C-alpha cells in the first residue's frame, strides 16, 4: 500500500457512500422518515424535559448571570466541591 493509495482511501470511501445514497429509492424515503422522527423527538425533549429554569426564576440576564457566578464561586470555594446550589432538591431561591 503506497502513500498515494492512503490519500485516496477517504476520497474513495466518500465516493462509495455518495454513489450508494444516489442509487437508493426506498432508502431515501426511510432516511427522511428517520430525520423527521429525530427532529420531533428532540423538540419534545427540549420543550417538555428541559424547561428553561432560569427564565422561570429570574427576570433579567443580569440576575441569571449573577446567580450562575454565585453558584460557581460557592462550589469552587467548597473543599469537597459538593455544595448544594439553589436548584438542588429542597433549595430555595
């Protein structure tokens, strides 16, 4: 295997996959369905499982930034690094 063939290996692999996707008929439809399903799943995760906690508890960006800095500096000063923050269970803002 010469140096020239090593350089062309990624290029030939890419061409192989491009040719395969071009010749697909049913596969293109299935990939579109998969893409739509993934998009829906990630949107559901974003809106229902990862709510924007900061917007719920703080009105301005300055308040959010101040809270983050306070929590980070408290954790950095803590010898164990396991200090509870205001979003932990039972914590209050």
